């Protein structure tokens, strides 16, 4: 027997239409690339997104066509998300931090017909376009007054393009399983792979984000998404904002600690979201200037593990709660969020801090399990580490165009590539990537835990740990550090610092100092490069 409910398809445009109707005066503020501060409302955004959808349709974009965006977090980018997907094309968010060859590959693999780009990326497109046979036109996200001189052919001014649309355009309704967004993995090994979300999956993901034990946002909040819209869909924040009506603050291209702090204070930001490297820069700026964070009371940190020192600094110095989250592009991207439970609130302050450093509990709609080397599920004891596998309504079942073949286990789970454990309360702790974990004498050493312990040192900016071959132990850890500008730290200093923070047998066999650690396009440490760089390095006892 079927239920007797209305079968209204789940569409991402439902959120924008809701925001326009019920939070129409809610503000969207943007620091633009060339036009200063821009402010308008959710009602304005909905109207202009409809104009864009109509203009795309009149241009000849068809359902299922891919339209790329190469842009910072801003109001025109937001309109593009809804306008492209809303008329049943696919919004392909392009990460400008990818290498040239990777950018060429993903645009050609997606077969983008059009690219909507911020002014910043015109020189990049001028170099790329000769390699992009499917791209018919570039729409520059600016007004006529700021259109640049460019060698790009078939260039269209965004504001002029909107004028070709119909102001009476009505959002179409179609199968909720139709594709809405295309986002490529960062491609640390091999070519990036495309993750194709649907209107249904994106909508369910948005509903989950809105729960109190997840992002816990309200219409009275002021939200600053520092995580880029080209990185794992900005964790879905742009879909959620019109649904709840919170004021949205888009930072544009300037993500320095000074710029972010000024936005937080000037716009009365209450909640933010970003990766640890961004917050490291902010905290360094606050420490150097003595400035504060105004009304901000919470931040979501994901993309990489947040060090305990960062979580404690936010809480103890600035009274900001850190919601540690975890996910991946293949998960749209949210999988877990760290919110306390009745049981954990009854624990000691130290125990609560330990749990706050974990990646959190499964978001409703996501199921998790830890699988051992023998293929069996491991107990939730906080110690047994194995392969983290996931399943759910917004998790990929295949990559775009079938790249990578069958990516699910025989019983339908996706292997994340992470090694993790789960405690008795259901909190997940990512201990490493399966390819990065160090196996020493038959035991596992977590490179993430070692890195987090090292960056707690007041003179260290960033740390990376890789395993090097060892004749007795198979592998031993080497610690690579970036010291704070103007500071000097020795190998012996670091080993002494770590002695009370990690198990003795975890202590790195060597410590080296570098000016910079390489990162992927999404800000993660690029350990493949480090392994190549130090492949001939000899550990001290082996010299």
C-alpha cells in the first residue's frame, strides 16, 4: 500500500523559492572582485537566477548540458548555481587551484558548453581555451563597466546576458533524480573523477545540514562560508542559506586573516565554515593584533583534521565553539558532525575535549562502519582501527562516465580510503588515509595524530608526517615542519616537545624543516610530492 502524500519533486530551486517567499528581505552581502561591497536580498537572488535560467535556455543550453563556473564565493556565483541547475542543466564547479593539465582534463571530460567566470580567472581561461573544444562561450561575472580587455572569443557580459532572459520565467519541475551538480575530486593520484549529484541527493543533504545537531543554523544567524563554492560545493552551505533565511556573507577572493576578521566584526558574523589552513591564518592575525571575533560563537571546520590546539584556542580565547565535521566530495560532502550528546556532556572537561577533536557522529541519512583487514566489521571501542565505509542517500554510487569502474563493495558500501575508529558513543576518529598510515613493526602510527601534536608547538605553523623505509620496522615516521616566520626550532626541541604527547614508539626518527609544504587544490597536504621529495632521505640511525 502506498502513502497518500503529494509527490512534489525535490528540487534545489525549492530552497531559493522558499527563501524569496518567506525570507525575501534576508540579506546577501558580497565582497566582489572589482565592484566593492554588494548587498541585496533572497528575493533579488531568486529573480536574477530565474533570468539566468531563461537566458541559458534562450541561448540553447539543453537539459543535462554542463555549464562550468570558475568563480569565488559571491552573489553572481550563487545565482549561477540555482540558474543553471534550475533550468535542468548541470552546474560544474571548477576548482581554479587545480593544475593546468587537470583543469583542461576536467573541463573536457565534463564537455562544458559554457563557462561563467570571475574577472580573476580570465588570464587562466586565455591559456586554457585553445585546449577546450566544447566551450562555446565565456560569460564574465561582472557588469558592462568592468568588462576587461581579453583575447577570449565569444565573451559575454553577465549583466548583459541576464537582460536576454524572461523576467516571468517559472522554475520548471522535472524528475528529482536529474543531475544538479558536477564536482571533481582533487585528484591526488591519477585524473580527477567527477561526482554527479542529483536534485534529490542535494535536497536531502540540505535537510540534514539544517538539523540542530548538525550545523544548527537559524534565520537570525549571520553566516560566513569561507570554504569555497568550488570546493565540495562549499559543503552545501549555499543551498541551505535561502532555506533558513540567514544573512549570508560572501568573502570574495581575499581570504587573509585580516580580511576575514574585518568581515566577521563589520557584518556581525555569528557562524563560519572553513578548512584549518584558513583558520590558522586568522588565529595568527588575531594573536599578532589583539583583535577579536565579535559576535561569532561557532565555526565548522572540515577538509582536514582540526588540531586540538586550534579547537582549544577558539574555545578558550574567543569563546567560539568548533564543530568538527568530516566528509568528502563523493558524499556531497557531509558525513559526520561533532555535536555533544547527553552521555558526553556528563564526562570530564578533558574527556569532552578529546571527543571534540574527533570527526563526530554520523549525520542522519548516512550510515558508517569500520571494516578490518579480514573484511569483518570492527567494534565501537575507540581503539579498533580499520577502513571507514559509508552509504546513504547522497553518497556516490559511481563516477561520471564510469571512471574508476565499480566503486561500491559487493553489499553496496563506499570505501572512503580513510582509516578510522569509532567509540562507544558513535564518534568517528579519522586516524589516517589508508595510503598514508605508517606501519611500523606490524603496528599502525597515525600521521594525522603526529601532525596535530606537532602543530601544538607555539613556533610551528604546519606539519606533515610521511613514512620512510626501515630495515627492521618496515617503516618509520619522518616529521616535516614549517616554523613560524623568524622563529628557530631544532630537531631536539621537537622530539622533547612530543615525548609527553605521543607514545614513545611513535616519536619520529627524523625531523626536517622546510619553508613550505605542498598542498592539493583543496588544501590537503600533498604527501605524494613529499614522498618523492624525500625518497632518498636517510633516517639518522641508517646513515
